C-alpha cells in the first residue's frame, strides 16, 4: 500500500521533513516514490514552513494512497492557511 508520510532530514536538533509518497513497508527515511512537499518546523524569517504540491497529493489520494496522521494534520493546516 502507498502511504504519504514524513521522511526526516536535517541536522541534529534542526529537523527538516520531506513529505513523500512511499510503500508502507519501506523504512522512514528510505526509498520513496515521489516527493510531494516539505515541512520545516524551525523555519525563521522569510523561510517557508510548509510547501505542498496539492495536485500530486490529490493524484496519490485518488489512486488509493493513505495519509499519515501527521501529514493529514499538516494538509488541513496548509488548507486553512491558504484560505
């Protein structure tokens, strides 16, 4: 099954997360199918905190991909901020 979840990157105590579509059996930071955005929880100044490619996100959901709980929360937060 395909799942859309966070893959952690960045330095120690400076997290950076890629939002990726991946096989549910692969490891958290392992192989993925497609990157659909990113989340930077420690963004400051003019840096963007959340970027999502909503077209690709909708494509994957239409093809049966499930969102992780955290990604679902971020998508909801992003939609609220865009409105």
